[in-house]
């Protein structure tokens, strides 16, 4: 039986991915910082719940080592994370440090625990949920985008390091998925209009962002397609912008996107 280890499985993309892989006959080690949130995941066949707060380095060591000792893990999904959105000059140092502890350092230290296993095994995949903000700089994402670009940098570097060992390294890239995506800091001061324009553009006439089930299917594809591909947009919102950005390049895209942000009337 194939096995995936997921961080941040208590909600959103991590939770739906847990359900999707379990339904495809995989064993899922669903980790979360608050075990009380496991709910119906506990009743699913072949789902094992383990505690993991990715800011707790001792717990990272314990949980990853326990899971690796008990199961032959095929796929790691680094998914735990959250965002803060605010004009850059208004983001407190403490919020930036907290964000990096989770999104950057947590992801890095979990990944380090798994690398020797995958190298020895000479197969498997390390998937990391980065963000469209890891690819495209968006206003009020100065800290979040930097954290997600750090994850993306780790992914792209590891791709080369682990290629000779037959280990795939891929980025799962959401752009707008309907989840409990947490923004403990969401400050619009002075940027209310462009934030509204950005949201309108991302929604593209839809009332809501796509469900996390859409992302779960793409994660499964990335884990099983055998393709030599790094980036996987996981929702239709991301796919559209990602493709525009790739075809235009930064300098043309910035003109196009500035037009949308500053000239579209709401
Ligand atoms: N939704 C989007 O549009 C979007 C866009 C770009 C990137 N992403 C990325 O997608 C990933 C999943 O987010 P989501 O959208 O599914 O939001 P979500 O529903 O809030 O899920 C985030 C998960 O991360 C967990 N988490 C947060 N801090 C943690 C910590 N210190 N240790 C362990 N787990 C922690 C949360 O646990 P609790 O339930 O305990 O809080 C939750 O399980 C994140 O990395 C996020 O940055 C999402």
C-alpha cells in the first residue's frame, strides 16, 4: 500500500487531500497541531493521525521519525501554512518572524527529516504547497510572498539535489481555493481599492473560489503521474494567472497587472 505523510491535515487542502488519497486506496499519515480537529478523518480506513506543530522542532523530529520507522513513506506533502496580508511597512516584526517559523522553517525542518529516507529508497516524492505568491508578487504579500518564495526556492534547489536519487520534488501552487486559509493579519489600509480589484480579477465573475477537492486531485496527479515537472497550479484561479505570467514574463506582466489593479473600476 502506498503511503503519504501530510502536514496541516486538519483543514482545507490538507484535509481534502487526506480524504482523496484514502479514497484511492493509499495509507495517509495525516498530521495536525490540534488533534481535536481530526473529526471524521479518524474513521477513514488507513488514515493514521499524528500530532505535528511545524514550529515545534522537537515534535518534528519525534513525529517524522516515528512515521518513518513504522511506514515506508512514498510521498511527503508539506502543506501546513498560513498567510498575512498587509502593506509591507505596517507588518510588525513579530508577525514576520512567526510567519517564517511556520511557512519557511517548519517546512524546511520537516523536509530535512525525510531526505535521508528518500535518498536511501531511491524513489518517492516531496511535494510542497507553495502559492501563486511564490511565483507572482502581489500587493500586501511582501512577507507572505517572501515566505512562499523561500519554500519555492527550497523546492527548485532540491529538485536538482534529489534528481540523481530518483526522488521527485514538486510545488503544489494554489492561487485561490476556498478553505479556512488563515490571515491573522489582514490590513487593507490605503490599498482598499486595489485589493478589491485584485479579488474581482481572481474571482473572474464567480461568487466563490474553487473547492479544495480541486486541489486534492492535482496533488494526487503530481504524486502519481511520473512526470518530470516542478510546478502544478492546483486551482483554476492559479492556472489562469500562472499561464499569463509565464507567457508574458515579469516586465510585461507588471504593466498588464498594474492596469488591472489601478484602472479597473469596481
Ligand atoms: N487557499 C488558498 O487559496 C491558498 C493560496 C495559496 C497558498 N495556500 C497554501 O495552502 C496551504 C494549505 O492552506 P489552506 O488554504 O488549505 O488553509 P487552511 O484550511 O487554513 O489549512 C492550513 C493548514 O495548516 C495548518 N497549520 C497552520 N500553522 C501550523 C503549524 N504551526 N503547524 C502545523 N499545522 C499548521 C492549519 O492547522 P489548524 O487547523 O490547526 O490551524 C491547517 O491544517 C498553506 O500552506 C497555504 O499557505 C493556500
